[in-house]
C-alpha cells in the first residue's frame, strides 16, 4: 500500500504536466481512462503476481494524481459563485468513489 500511495505524496512532481501539451479536459479524460484501465487490470491480475499488481496500482495512482491536478486546474476557471459548490461535489464524488471502490 505504501508503494501504491507514493504517487499521491509526490504528486507535486507530476502536477505541472497538465500545463503542457493538450487542453486540461483532454488530460482529465486521458488520466481517468488510464487510471481506470490500470485499476481494472490490477483487479483482473490480482492472483498473478504481487510485483505486477503493485506496479499496476502505482501507475494507476500516478494517473489519478494527474487527473486530480487537471480537475483542480479546471475548477479555477469557474466563476467564484459556483466554486464552493463545485468543490463540494468533487469531494463528495471522491469520497463516494473511494468508498465504493474500496
């Protein structure tokens, strides 16, 4: 678990990626897709090998960090009147997704 959560701790290294290349919404879609596919691959190969599972979870967590950075950057472009509500819904979705996924 420590290896799988390591990208969250060091996410400040991957966060600047969203300022490069494609639009932030493209980063959101790509990161969510990659994270989901890697997480699904980890679930499907859970009994194959521990190093493979650890690698898949590490990469999925890295992609999830990029997703979070891109989503946060998009939220800064919203009008100030809806930022609080939007942040609340994002946190509720993260909490709900974490509870269901866990």
